[in-house]
């Protein structure tokens, strides 16, 4: 079953196209990362799904049906920034969220414990630090233990310990079978907690799918020879390679992480009558992969 | 029955937002105190004037006697209606400033529910203001020594219409402008501009039509949105006013009331349309 199905969603802000014909679907039970640099359209996309923004064109379905307000009550959402009544304390704010969601107030103490705000539950929201505000917003999303959670940059404003706690929480929720849609510009965050990913760049969907297929770590074998063109043509036929590209005076051959064999590459070239003048194994970082995808 | 329970749920949530909101408590207290204070001041002044020699013309009626008290209290309290309107503007624009309106929608309210509950708030504030007028009118009516009578209580309905019009226009401006300072500024500019146009219409067009062409359409300025409800509340008749009125266009009170109701519907529709269509 698909939790969210987006079809050709576009959004213009005046002359700026924030989203361009974006389509993808989120399967149930996944931790689905929406990854992209700042301004790539992640929050706009989630804002449309949550009905706080109106799409210029395109449609979307939640739980396989046209979107309604009642469906949003079944989803715990943190969108962009924590939005609470600044003159109310944590409990009073969560009472409002719970009442709108149609849930009882008996879950408030539990979620405040989960996000470590129980000791400050009677302090006004305006007195909270950015990290505390963020944690309260995550707590509000957890109210009623919903099966689907939407987190937009959930670790914003958190200290390293807080970031680790929230990542663990997301993993724990995932193990409980919940579907989590998480927007982030942090590659390692997505790589550490997500099972699926969609990559956005300037409003365009670059790719989406299983995180292990899209953000896979690769081995890069850098080679060179007197006749670079001949080497490039030969390595096109190299067994086991993922991709190949020419860069300055070298040819780079990409293999899945841990599968590159320099001796095999050397032998393959030697057997074809090409003497390699340079042969080096490099690890491609996730950042490089991300930059390749988004630039 | 189902609608009542639905609205009750929405209002209970609104109450959770309001009950600890300091500006709400302060403005509501000031307004409540103001209703009784302004009428007490007028009541005392009137008693003082009545004792002064030469005020015999006005003395022929005590404005706080039943049945004048309904009109007098409504008229003077009408001057204080800016306070609840400002409160409405603060409450609605704060939702935009702190983006809590977005959170309400994200949590599961529909956009219609959000705007409907704000309109219900405008209605409830108008009802509470009207109840204060009823209390105040009854109190000063009894203090003046006359016997209780509901005759002339229609003026309280006109007060309610004026209060509701002010509040609904406040919601309308808040939804369109969204920023507290600009919304309050726009509200005052709108009041000033409409009064200015109203004076121009009444002093030029209405009198010209009546005197030169024998066409009496009433005071045309009274058909403008805020003046429609303002025009319904007038100071009680006295001999001086009766003399002045004979030179003015006719008061088509119920026609003006119909205009006021029509404007209410229009502003509600425009507010809702804006909120349903725009990004939040």
C-alpha cells in the first residue's frame, strides 16, 4: 500500500518554479527521505501535502484517497519550524494539538517524556531554546502514536546529543512499522535513517528509490594510459563496473563498494594490449555522489 | 444538533487558545469596565445638565428612562466597539505571525473550520458586547427611576449588528493583511476613509437629490459597509434633534439594516474565499 502518491506536482511563486512536475510514491512502512539542498523544494512539497500551500498544478493522494483534513489527523507532522502559541506552556500547547487531532490528553505526558521535556512542561513556549522548541514539535507529532509521521528537517537546532537521540527515535519508530517521511538537506542523516530516498534539485526530482541503490558507496578505480581514448573504449567493456567517465588525464571506473580489484583491471587492460601508466583505488564519498546527483 | 456539537468542539479549542492570552483578558476587562463607565458618565452628566437652568428643551426626556435607555446605552457603547475589533485583529493576525494557523491545519483542521471558528469568535464577542449593553441599559434605566419596559429594545439589535459588523470587518482585514500592525492601521484608515466618503455623500449628493430633485434616498453614506451599522445607532430623539432632522434626508432604518446584513455576508464570503485559496 502507498501512503503518499504524488503526481506531476508543480508550484510557482511568481516567476520562480519551486516544484516542477514532481511525481513519486511513498510505500507503507518505509523511512522515506526527501533529500536536497536548501531551496530545492522539499518544504514546499510537504507544505502542499499538508494543505498549507496550494499547488499550481498536479495532484496527490494520501492513503490512496483524495486528501482530506481528517487524513491529516492520522499523520504526525513537523513542518519547517515549530509553530506554537508562545504564551502557553508545553502541556497547554499539546492540549490544543490533541484536541484538533481528536485525541485525548492522556498521551501528553508520554510524548513529553519521549522528547525529554517533562521537566519543562510548565514553562511557556517563548522561554524555550530552539532545540527545545524543535523537540516539542516532534512531541506534538508523536501525539496519539500515529502510524505515519512527516518530519521536515527534524534535527534542526538540536545539539549533537539531541540529533543522535532523534535519529535513534526515528529508527525505533521505523522498527515499530511506522511510515516516516523525512525531508533533510543532510546526506548522512538520510543515509543513516532512511530506507528510501527522493532527491530534489531546484524543484526537479532527480531520482528516487531504495536508498541502497541511490546512495550506494562506490569504489572508484582511477586509470591512465598513453592512449586515453583507447583505454576509455576498452574499459567500457570491463565486467562488474557500474559506470565509467573521463576526467582530465584519467579514466574513472566505478564499482560497487568493496568489489573493485586493481589486479583484475590491470590484467583486463594488459590482455587487450594496453599498458596502464596509472592505477589507483579511491573511495567515492556519499557527498561526492550527492554532488554528482544535484549538480 | 450535529452542527452545534461540531461548533462547540471548535470553540472549545479556541477557548484553550484564549483563556491564558493576556491581551484578551486586558481588552475584555477594559471593554466591560468601559461599557459601564461611559454610560455612568453620560448618566451623571445628563443629571447635571438637567439641573442647569436653560436646558429645559432637553430636559423633556431623560435618555436613560425606559424606553430611551436601550437606544442611549446602545449609542454610547457603540463608541467603544473599536476595542473588541482590535482584540479580534490581534487574535487573528497573531495566528499568522506565529504561524499557528498553519499548525492548526497541519494537525487536522480544514481551512473552512479555521475561518468559521474565527467568524464564530466574532459573533460571540458581538453577543457578549450586546449582553453588556442589555445589562447596562437595564441598570441605568432602573437607576433613573423609570419602570422596566422592552419597548425600543430594537436598538439593542442594531447595536449587535454594529458590533458584529465591526468584528467581521476586523476578521476580513486580518485575513487579507495578516500582519498585526498593518491590519490595525488599515482598519483605522478604512474607518476614516469611509466616514470621509460618507460625509461627502450625505452633505452633497443626498441633500442635493432631496432639495433640488425631490428624491429622498435617505443618507447615502449610510449604505457604506461600516456606516450601514453605524447609522443604525443614533442618539435618542429630543426636541433639538427633531428640529435638525426635519432638514435631513429620511432615515430608512430597516433598509440600512438590510445593507448591514448584506455586508456581513459579503465580508464573511470574501474572508473565507481568501483563506481557502491562498498559501498559509
